[in-house]
C-alpha cells in the first residue's frame, strides 16, 4: 500500500500549474497549442524592426521590416524544445488569457524599441503583453534580458542583425 501512495504522489508532482505552457485546455484536450509572436518596434535610431513567431512544433517565421540584415520573410525549424523553453521564459510576463497588459517597468529609456508579445491559441484568442525596452528595474528589466537573447534562441540572429541602409530613415 505504501508504494501505491508513493506512486500517486509522484504522479501528482507531474501535474501542470495553471497558466503554465503545458496547461490543459478547458476541454481537457491536452496542452496549449499557441503560437508566440514577438514584434520589435522602432526606436529613435536605426534599431531593427521585425516580427518573429514560433509555433508549438518549433517552426520559426521571421519578417524583417526595417534595419535588419534580412528584409521580408524567412523561416526555419528550431524544434519543440526551443518552443517549450521560450514559452517557459515568457510565461511570467503573460497576462490573463484574452487580455492585453503592460509589463511593469520602474523607469524606461524613452527612445528604445518597443515589444509586443502575442500568444495566440488554436481558437484565435490573443493574449498580449507590451513592453518598452531599457527598463532600469522591475519585471521589465528581467524581460529585457530574455528579449535580448531571443534572436539567438530562435536562430534568427543573422536575419535580425542591425543594418543601416542608405536612404532608409531612422525610427
């Protein structure tokens, strides 16, 4: 009887925490299957402006808009592990399902890039977090560190690399 109790407790330790990337849907049909998109907006200078999205299967899509080494669309496969890792890293900054929230920041430098992180579930429900880069403290400072490494983690660093092209305005 004691081993059955230990087995039951071990199974309980594997349960997902509400709001975690592996959370069951309301219908109990399995883990969330949502894409995570990160849009990097302009700054006062020549900051890269692009959109990157990762799907649960690990497919990454990139659209370079301005001041990026690659303009237009590219895609690659980063793998399910990359998706799970990025989903877990961004989870603390995810607002309540279906809402839009601002990631708190003690003070931000006003001429830095803005970020919009959008989680879109299989039914099209969007959950959005906005963030101003350059936080001096608070949750936004931790998010800055995650976003700084995101191009490397997604494997899009070469595409997202900052390039200044003649005739292209800043900001």
